[in-house]
């Protein structure tokens, strides 16, 4: 498989997850942001599948933001790096959700609500 048509229907999703017992996120993290590639014909299908897989993996999905399909992103003028396109091709070839990046999130301890007097 090669070429854009193989990945035209791969959605780019940003998923924010919270903490859950046994989630293997770093100590002190309040959650994580995961950037995923998901082959699907419709956005709601991509979101449902991703949330289900993350829950099965012991994570607690809170919010999902879709950046659209490869085709939609290209039509909007976004540049997509070859490395990113390769991960999309892998998602198609494996018919799987590919987590491209995971960034732990930490709450800002300086915003405790205390007044500075």
C-alpha cells in the first residue's frame, strides 16, 4: 500500500485521558494527551473505536478532539509530514488505532486559588 488514497479515511484524534487505577501513567500526572490515527469511514465510528480501545487498555478517556481525515486536512492546506503519513498507513495496514504520541499532563500547582497578600 502506498499513496494518499490508502490513508484518505484515517482520522487524526487528540484524546485527553484522566487517571484510573492501574493506568501506568507517571506518578503525579493528572492524565495524558494521546494523539491517535484511526482508520474509519465516519468520525463517530473513529471516536467510538478509539474510546473503547483506550478503556480496554485501562485508561479513562475524558475528551476527544477530531482534526479530521487525512483528505480533509490536506484540503484545508495542512502540511502532513511523511513520518505522520507513514503512521497513518500503518493504521490502515493493521486496521488499528495507532497512538503516535502520549504526553503526560500535570496540574499546575501554582494555581491553587490562594491569594497573594
